[in-house]
């Protein structure tokens, strides 16, 4: 069973504000899911390599040549707040 | 004019090509059906009727011009209306991913898959409903309300491509794009009685597809008949320099749709792990009957084993949420869409993400964050990646002795709205039969093979080796040439303008 502190720790890592009701709900639900996942430990995987991608490995490097991209206006068009052609955010340090 | 919106896609294309019907008439006919059915079904998150009619008129003008100048090339899908799942970017159309965190977001570019279809001449009528960021199996996780199954409006259409599946089932469009990370094309196709293709991983570019589980996501397509999936699939497929995970492989040859249905020499494997206690007996029976039908067409059917199938749920629900927790880190209230106001930067992150992501997305982000966090990485994420290798090897071994694998798509037919929303584990277990193909990266093709006693559609899927989509099409088409499940139309959709 996850503890309340563990749920808060995960939420903090993931930058998620949770309500009191959510903390308790996720504690129960995530615990049930993780308990079910425990069966994975039964599988003998010694000597088995991990699969990060099903694709055959190949180089995807290309020459570093400039290409046309999106304009500054396009990139800023969906921002919550902008100023002088920049993303604007509240203070990070006080 | 004999054309109706109930006509299969390839017949509509032929009628357009022969000038028997205009794109404007076709597009208007589907828009009328959308008007009539959308209030009950809620398949769409956005509709662009004026834009679609303008596009259709341009298509008609282009065709008229080509008739006067026969050397002018005519795009192969010119004037064909389709719908696009709202996780694919289309420049100028909102892209919400079913989430309030992307409310009002309008992408400045178009996904490669959609771009290629637009170049081939399609008309886009709207964006379809989806579980938030494609995370779900019922479309109930959309922040904009669930889609209803046209066969029974009190039931889910499946998910996450439930809007596309419902729209196709109700013949509101001749075909629609979906995406399949863990079954999100095949399961809704099965629940709504239509056909759906999950291509080989990497076959279609993911550029412009909002990332959920990057090592699993594929763009797919839904239409009533499997042969009607082909034109959209083949025009989207192929290498894209903008997606480093797209495959540089030759396109498969088009099957001969007119050939006699003959499956002699084809070896079909029936995995015993896909027929388990607890699944709906009618589903197992319908799939076995469909496989017997394929045997009657000449196929050699044998039982096979995919021994690690039972681990697909934990493997998928560790890997996909882990990838999601990284992919969704970009939604920070700064670059995309709205922000929850706060006086300090950190609070912008916490509030925007905490208040604008829905419950399932937060659940998966937390699950993934946990699986990747210090102290748990080896037990969860690393172990899941290793078991993924074993699941992939199960398929490789199976394809040494059979050409295709036939299996149910889901353990049950469509469940009731609300039935599983409070039990995430029960919802995850619903995906057991679709997850393995994604984990192994192989193609899957779902199509209807019957109905249960409540009149709900039952689907079967064929899975094949990587890049063998054409083989799946050939087998499923032989089935549909000799059965008529795919021609059934939900009662709610029958009396509407046609």
C-alpha cells in the first residue's frame, strides 16, 4: 500500500497539484494497480535484454544544415502570456 | 443520382472519379447525417462544415479542370470527406486531445499522415472525440463528454478512438483516422462493428501526432470494410524524415480485391492464451466460428501459444505511462494553451497541470513517474522492458510456424457508460488482447465477425509479422467477401438522411 507521503512525493515530482480527495483516491487506486503489477517479478528475465524500441537500430543522424522552421509568431501564438516576442512567466526566484 | 452516404468508400471514390456525384454533394450528405446524429452520439470535438464545403468545391473545380485537360494529374482521393481523431495536428483546426490543458490550442502545422491525405485530395469535416491524450478504452476520459455507441446509446464505443469508430459506424463519414497505442483503433472498431487497422510500428509517420507512448503509438484508420481502409493507409504510409522512428521500407503491394476468396496454403495460428475463463462466451464462440470460416476458405488453422500474454497488462501499463510522464511534461502552462494563474512559477506548473489534466491522465503520469523514480526503476520500468522482449519473442517464434494469428479483440462486447470509470484496473484488464501487438510492434487488423444476444458487435483481429499488412488485408477481405457483418448499420443511423 502506498502511503500518503509517497503519493505526495510522486505528485511533486510530476508537478501535479492534488486535492485532498484526489490524494486518497490515487493512494487506493495506484496501490491496487501496483499490487497487480507485482506479478512481473515472477518472470525470470536473467540474460534477457530490454526492449526500448521494436525498430532495428539505425543511425538517424543527418548533416547539421539549417532548414526553414516555424516563425516566432507561430510559436508564440498559443502561449498563455507573451511580451516583446518572448514567452512570459511569473517570477521563478524571489 | 444513386449514390448514398451508405455507399462503401471505394464506391464513393469511383462515383466521384466518374463524375456521377460531386464532392460537394457527398460532403453535404455526410454533414447532414452528422447534423442529425451528432446530438445523440457526440462523435466530434470540432466540426468545420463551411471549410469542408469550400474544400469540396475546390475538389470539384479541380476535377472539372482535369476533364478539360486530361494530362493534368488528379489526386487519387480527390473530394473524399473524412474525419480525423483529435490527437493529430491539422493546421488551423483546434487540437484538444480531449483535454482541458489544450483548450483552444490551434497547431501551426499539419501532421505528416494528414498532410499526405490532404495532398491526395481528402476533405476534412472535423476532429473526433478521444479519451484524454488517447489514454482510455471507452472515450469516457474525454474532458468534453463521452461518445455514445451507435448500437446502444447507453454503452461506450470503446476507446480511445471512440469518436472515429462511432462516426464510421453511424456512417457520418466514410472513414476516419484513429491512433493505436494499446488497442485504441482495434477495440473501438470491435465495439462498434467496423473495421480498423493498426499498422506496423513506424509504418506511418508520427510527426504531428501528439505523443503519448512514443515506442507504441501508431496512426491507424477505421472504415466499415477492410478494403476501404487500404486507400487511406497506403497514402499515409512511408518514410518521413521528420520522424526518426518512421520506417524506410517499401510499401506493400495492393491486394487484388476482385480475386476469388481462396486461403489455401495460409497458416493461421489461434493462440490459446486469448481464450480465457472470464471472457464473454459469445465472443470466444464468434471468433472460433470466424476462424472456422477461414478454414472453410482453405486456411490451415492450428493452435499456438504466446506464453507471456498474461504479462502484457503490467508491461504496457508501466511502459506507456512512463513514456507518457515524460511526453506530457511539456504541458506547463507556458507554451501550449491556457494557464491557471499564480504569482509564482512553480504554482503555475502545479495548478495548470493539476486542474487541467483529467483523472486518468494524472493517474498515468503518476504511475509512470513512480515507475521511473529512484529506487523503483529496476523493479518496474527495467523489468517491464525485459518482459516486453519476451512478448516480442513470443510473436517471432509464432511466425516461424504460422503466417497470421487470429484472436478476439476484447474479452467482452461494449460495456455500459459509467460501468468501469471508478475501477482503473478493471479498465486496464479490458485491453489484454490488444496490448501485445503494440508491445511487439506488429500490425493488427480488426473486423466484425458477429453480434451477441444483445445485438452488440463482436470483433476479431488478425496479427501478422512486421510490415505484412497486405497479408492481413487479403485474409480479412476474403472473410468479408463471403460474409455480411460489415454491412450492418446501427438502427439509430438507418432512418437518417441518406
